[in-house]
């Protein structure tokens, strides 16, 4: 169930996570393809995912270069061409977005609601997200862990994002994330929180001031 620390009054600004909220999770096919590109033993995608995630926080925090990260995943340094292939495929897994969420954010942004993106993401993915139309259209600012040098749930990440909203009172700002630990850390700093569990109606109820909301993308039929 989605949990929230919101009062009925809409927040004056939003800090929103990317992956798991705006961004869709990679499919099993994508994981298999990346494992194949990494020349991982066939049928051992789970062990590849373990190797992929083990150094990921350091990579997201900007502590590892692309080469150093993939060397830790693979157990050896890939050549320059192989590194580019892995990095491109890795990035492609994370750039798909949920149209239902984007539609709600567009409608909320049209009311003048400031929005700041706060994402744990390595440099290459951060650069890719910054080139998207939705990033330029919706976000007043975007903060990424690799550029900050730290990841959520470090308190300083939220403090940077709060500053980016231009609002000094954290109680007037809504933080949205799909991870409960990230929401808990935000709540401890006084931010209002919405633990997002994949239900766009939860976003609509908090971000749209209309009494009746639809989460279907515009131009679509039932």
C-alpha cells in the first residue's frame, strides 16, 4: 500500500525520484541482453544482477568511473569498444518512462507547481536524462547522485533538492520515491512524503487540485 505523510493541502513544490516513479524498471529481456553483452555465462542472469548491483552505489555516487565500475562487475577491465557497448546498453535499460506518470506531472506543472528531480544515477545516465524532452519541459532543476557525490538516503541529497525548490520550509515540499527508506529519510528532515508503489492515482490525488482526476494519457481511449 502507498503510504503518505501528506495533509489534504497540496504541497508548494515537489521533489521526485526518477527510477520506479517516472522511469520504468528494466524488463527480463533487457537484463538478459546486458548479461549476454557482458559475456556472462548463459542462464545465470541472477548472478549477473548480483555482480551488477554490488558496486552500483559507488558508481551512482560518482566514486567509480565507467571503466572502474564495469571492471568490478566483470572481474577484469573491458576494452574501450566493449565498455561503450556495455555503457550504452546499461543506460538504455533506464530511460523508458511511464506515460501515465508523465501526463499527471504535465498537468501539475501546468498549474505552476515547481518540480525538482532527485535521482541516484551515474554520470552517463544523468547526461542522457538531461537531454530528454520531459526533463526540459517538467523539471525546474535536476540533481543526480554522481554530480552531488552522494546518494539518497544521505540527508545532504535532500537538502540540496530542497534548496533547488526555492522553498525553505520542508513541510511545504512533497518528496516522492518508490523506496520506503528514501521516504523515511526525507520525512526525518521534515519533508512531506509519498511512497510510490506504482499507482498513478496516488500521484494524481496529491498533485492535481481537481476533484475528479483521470490517469489515462491524453488522446487515448478506454
